[in-house]
């Protein structure tokens, strides 16, 4: 299954409370369940004004549909082509 990184511009994201992040997460999970098993949220990284999410999905259209249904921005969607980590240097 292809992996995608989604950049979501959310002003003040880094200042959201635990309760607010929990509510956003619940909404995302509910939308994913309604969409079936072909799309999966792996993790997200919250920064100052953005959230970077990593998903497995069959295509970009599935990511956009999840964003539409959830009311989340999906400002940039990038397909992961390859992964590297410290062991790549060996």
C-alpha cells in the first residue's frame, strides 16, 4: 500500500490542548472507519502551525476524501518514494 505524507496548515496547532487533539483524532478515526480498511493513519507530527500526517492509502484521492469528510485541510499530499534512516549510511 502506498505511503503518503500530508501537510495540514492549522494555525496554532502546536498550542492545541490535549483535549482538542483528542477530539481531532476521534473525528479522524471515525471518518477512517466509515471509509473502510483501505486507508490507514499511522502517525502525525504537530508543529507550530502545521500537522504532518503519515497515511497508507491506495491513492491521493482517498486522502483528499478523508480530509473532505473530516473537515481537515490537506494543503500538500506527497507520496513517499523511498525511506532512509541512519542505517542507510552503513
